[in-house]
C-alpha cells in the first residue's frame, strides 16, 4: 500500500514540473524583459548605499539617488556645485539651490552605463538642456542591450535661502548615519542666495547629533571645522548644529523660540539661519543652521582666556559615585564658569542620553549634565552641585521681599523671568526635563546663575499630544514656575512682558510668523518630496505645510492671550496645579467660573499616574464644580471605589 502511494506522489511531482516548464516557456520573453529591467535599475542605483538592496522592479525604487548630476550656472563667484538625481518610484527630481539659474542645466552621467534621453532626445553627458520648473519631462535610461527604465523628471528650485554643500571623506553618509559617535572629516562650502561664497573651509568632523531626533530618517548633525569659521554671519566658532526639524511640519518652531529668547534676554541666545543642505551632492533638505550651546568665544564666555576652549583635554579617568560623575583630575579651582543641562531620567531610555564619559550631578530638581568645564574634578562638581541645591532651596522658600532680594544676589532674575515667559508661551513638553540650560558666570564676572539659552523647541507650540490642548501646560513645573509664587518675581515677569515681549511680538514675532512661510515655501516643497516617506511626525501634525503654519500661528496667539491675562492678573484665568507625592507637578488654566474638564483630568491622571485627586484638606475633588480661584490638587495612586 505504501508503494502505491509513493508512485502516485511521484506522478504528481512530474506533472507539476511539466506545468511549470510549459509556463516558463510560454512567458520566457516577458520574464527576460522583467529581469533585464531589474538589472538595469540595480545598476542605476549602484553605489555606497545600494549593497543591501533587494528590489527587483524599478517601480519599487524609493528614495534613492542615481549617479546622474545636474549643474546650473550662477552669477555669483561661488564654484558650481553638481547635484544628484533623486528618484522615488517612477518620479525623478533635481533639487537646485536658490542661487542657480534654473532655466537650463547641464546633465552629467557615465555614458558607459546607459544613454539618457529627455523627451525622446538623447542627451550626451555634459549637454545643457532648457528646463521649466513648472513642467515635467519624460526621461529614459537605455542600456546597450535595449533595456529601459522610464521616469517623469521634474526640476525643483529653492528660493531666498543660502545653500551648504558638504563633502565627506568617503563620499557617503552611510558610516556617519550608522551609529552616533561615528564621524568623518570633510569640506564645507556655503553659498548665499545670490551666488556669493559665504564660507569655504575644511571640516574635522561630520557626525550625528541629538537623541530622539536620531529615530527619524532625516537626521540632525553637528559639523566641526578644523579652524574657527564665521558661518552665515553668526560669528566665528568651531562647532555648528544642523537641526533637521524632522518632527515639525511647520519647520519654524525652533526658530520662533530662539527669536523669542533673543528678543527678550540680555544674556547669550542662540543664533540660527535657514539653509538648504547637500551631502556629497545629495539634497538632504531644509535645515536650521544653529550655534551650538557651548562655552566659547562668540558663545557663552565662561573661561578666563580663549585658549581654554580649544586646549587639548587630558582624557582622565571617569569616576562615578552615587549622584555624581566626574574626572580624576586635581583641579581645585571652583571660581570659574559652569554650563549645565537638564538630562532627567523619566523613562528607562533616558539613561542612553548621556555617554559613559559625560559628567553629571543630581540635585533636588533632577539630573544635570556638565557641559563646561570639559573635564570637571570632584571638587568642582561637588561645588556646583551644592550651589544648585542652595539655589533650589532658596527658590522653594522665596516668599518675602527679603527672600527675593537675597536670591537676586545669587541668580540673574531677568533671565529666570524670561525663561518663565518662554515656558508659558511656547509650552514645550521637554522644558525642565531635557535640553534646559543654565550657566553660572565665573566669580570675576559676578558669579550669578543664568537661565538659558533656550534650545530644541520642535515639540513646543502644540506639536505633541501632551501640549495640543492650549490651556494645558505640557511641561513639568521647574525652578522658574516655583519662583513665580513670589509676588516680587511676578512683578518682574509682568514688567518684562510689557517692556520686551509685547514690543517684540508687534515688531518681530508677528512678522516672522507671517513672512517666513513664503520665504521657506519652495525649500519646504523640495524637503517634502525628498522625505515624503518620512511618517515619523508627531501626533497632531497636519497634512500640509500651510495648515501646520496656520496652526502654529493660532497656537502662539492663544498662548500669548492666556499669558497676557495670567501675568496681568486680570482674574480671567485661574491655575489648577496637579501635584504628586514625589513633588513633580503639572498645571492648566481654567477660565473663571468654568469647569475643569474630564479631558484635562484624564490627561493629568495618565501623566502623573494618579487614581484620584484631593484638595489640601484631604477631601476628594468633586468633578463638575466651576473654578473660581487658583487651586492645587494632590494625586493619589489609590483607586476610587
């Protein structure tokens, strides 16, 4: 019986093989064409980033650069830069910088690989063709054996913005993008929008920058010059940050926050300029070129002499104790300057925000990373840790005018008042948790502690689920919010609001919100095509640039209106503060006589992980009663039956 079944199985196998053979014979010509096309596409996109490709049809090609270059003339003195062709599916694009004459371009490619035709006209390499940015052209790549790949070619061009071209040592970003800490040397050429050379210099390093921003395809980078360079008129320095704004579909939130702070502070504030960036001829998108928050000349000047900023570090051993990490050096001088940044551990992944070589200390309000001195000794870190604890203690107990006067001898009140205003209006969810800077001047400069500069606000202005409700403060309360309980500090905040913020809004910020979208629009169009498959936006982004800009403007106006009523103490708004036993708290604004909504209570319950809310006397808060004054609700992890 078993033998009979074996014979039947073999007969079925032979029949299946015969059927497959006949199918292949009948379709062999079409299959060969598919195979040839697949080989053509594979060869077209061969290069440093194509070794792991597994596409077998040109319709599957997504977000690749082909070794086909466009070159456009310019009236300026800058050297002509070639840009690579970007393909996605059946579409192909040249992204031209703003300074080019875009009515004609020269095309360059390897004629040994294939022939290139535009509108059925063969274009030899180096040939100039006329183009119209409003039109699309049929482009065909043909191999010697007749196999073809066809695309719809478009030429897009930026406007008004400078362009930065970076060439890395390996002519590829693969190694740099593979892991934070990897870097390559290179060269940078910056061209202004009229074609003049702004900067032409060697780079010591091109590397990734940031933490959360590394999870999206469009990366943020740090570039380090071999020698200090003045980039885009922002002053000479070695280190610069190229912010991708990948989480912000308006592209404007970081710049808006930086301009707010610059217009209100007398201390250091980050300068920034929008630019189109190209890496190794490949368009990388619209970037915000920023000064790096660091100690240095033209930055936060905290050293006695400029040589200290570029001096070689000793690379001493890193030592760690319970709440401090420092270097095994014997420097006992505590009179110099300090730059610190909040780097709290709210979720387990926050432990990865700092490398094993970064120094830090823990204070009452959280963890602070040391940005200056570069290699801090135990004596120095113990000093700045004690100093911060003293400041936090004084802020917590700052009630009277005498308390305020004594605290003003230790900290710069105006910078803390400005930071309070920035927190209030920008409503950035990372404020007081990450990327919040403070710096202490050296003793010979007065030794006071300053709040700022502001940094990394792409999650502000309603761009996150935690701050999308205009009346809810998405950030954790910090030192500035604690200090606002003092009436004399409130008076100073009110004065600065009228002296600086109101005039700034009328003259600069309103113009920025109205004019910048037009200035960025063509660059944003190119960026949107380049990163069209980047779905890693935040939860409340709109589908298009114009809608996101409209929402940003709306959100700014709404928060500014709340700030005006709150700071001027008109009684229109009351603040409800939610706090938990470990001391963290969040707050929201409620109009006089209106209800604390279920959505706000649900949000606070999830954020602070509390089951019920009680008043100060222990009575459970009863939802549904109107709010007629400021109040604090205390959370409990107990579940109400």
